[in-house]
C-alpha cells in the first residue's frame, strides 16, 4: 500500500505545485508568453476557466487558483483516506488542507530559490526558465538586497531568505496545528 500512497501523493503534489505556480505567476505579473509560463497555464486552464465563472478575482488575487489548490489538497487527503481506510472529520480536513497548501507554497518557494541560485552559476545568456525564476523570486530577494551590502560580487540574499524561511517553518511547527504532519 505504501507504493500506492507514494504515487497518489506525488501526482497530487505535482499538480498542486503547478496550480500554486499559476497563482504565483499572476501575482508576480510574470511574462505569460514565456514557454514555462505557457506550460503552467495550459496545465491549469481547463479547470481554472470554469471556476472563474463562479469565483471572480478579487483585485490581483485569483480566487479560482486558490480554490483549485485547496480542492486538489482536499482530494489528495480524501483519496489517501480511502486507500488506508482513514476517517477524518470535515473541520480537521479543512485545517489540514489549508496548512498543506501554505506549506507546499513555501516548499515551492524554497526550491525555486535553490534552482535560481544554481542556474545563476551556469547561465550564460537569457534563458526563459531563468527569466521566470527571476520574476518569481525578485520580490522576496529585493528587500534583502536593500539591507545587505554587496559582498564582492556574491549575492547572499538567497541564503538570507532561505534562513528566514527555515526560521518561520520551525516557528509555525510550534504553534500551528498539523504543521508537522504535512
């Protein structure tokens, strides 16, 4: 049964990452003509478009993407619950799902920052993936760069943001229910 749980978790988590990226790309006003952005849009468009008819955006917040992310996590936990014959009440499922979406968004930010840092070592020109990574992470790195002085050509802002994220993760684990479970 562990193999099936792994497969279900992986499929739902990968799609959740794509949905969160869709929301994040819109929030960051990233280039939607970029091939990476086009993949994210095409992977989510069939579900997002009908949801937008019911859930209109609130300002720059795409409520349909948030609702889809939440729905993906709920379906993941329901599917896993059916696989292992696990019962969970509705309130716990809602809290667990909300925590899972937030934590997955944090994990996605972590990996995008790591990928951006690694690509900066090897990037020779304008790569579409690097451009999107820059657009997504720059709002998090810019405030750190304003405070942190240049260190002889080294950009330590990624490291500072990753340390801050780890601190927040440990802090949330102490005070938010289900944070360590997901």
